[in-house]
């Protein structure tokens, strides 16, 4: 079974699905998806909700406003999501990277998929899964996110999945 076959079967059976998963409200902006993708690492969504509410109140999710915050201010806002000593530098690095493209999502979406992924992974705190998540949900690049859920699905289907993340199916 190929990924394309699986996708078509799931699409036919379930119809289109929206951002992420049930129980997580849809994001208001692509910036919220970016910040939430960093904040959800190693924590549960309930805690991320608190941190995102703080970020929205302080920055309206605008990356320029996030960059204008001091590390101390940003730490206070995202503390509910935990691991803030790692997440604050990642949020700032991601926002600064976006600044290289004048915070223009259209320009970033026009980047070749390989370049986009390479640049995202080069940022501190962004690994393969997060880069692919951003590529799909923010930058509209077709990709597959190899995560626990996909591994579980392929296990149920008795289909092999590469052990190395970069060995794409």
C-alpha cells in the first residue's frame, strides 16, 4: 500500500479533515499554528491553550510583536506550556527566520519544499516532525508527518514504516 492509496481510501471514507485533531480548536491564524507547534512539544494541549491565550493578548500572534518582547516577558507568557527555557529561544528563532522573508507567508509558501524544510530544521528546537507539521499546516507543502499516530496506523495495517524519519515512505 502506498501513502497515496491510503490517503485516497481515508479521504473517501472520512472526507476532508481540518487542522490537527479533535479536541483542539482550529487556529485563528497561521502564526498561532507556528507558535502552538513549538509550545505543544513535550506537553499537553490544555497547557498550550493557556500560553496561546497569553500570547494572543500580548501580541495578537504577530511575529514582530513577539520579537519585541524581552525573554523575561515571553517566558512569563509561555510558562504554562512548560520547558520555557527551550521554547522561548525557539519561538524567537522562528519569528526571526520569518523576518528574513518580511513576515510574508506568501513568500515563505513559495519556497521550494526542500529548502523550506532545510531552513526550518536549521532553527534551534525544530526537528523533523515539527518542520513537516509547519510545512503542511502553515506553508501548504504536501508532506507526510511521521509521528506516533502514523506509526500506530501503519502497525494496524501491517505495513512497514521506515525506522529512520528521513527515509520517506
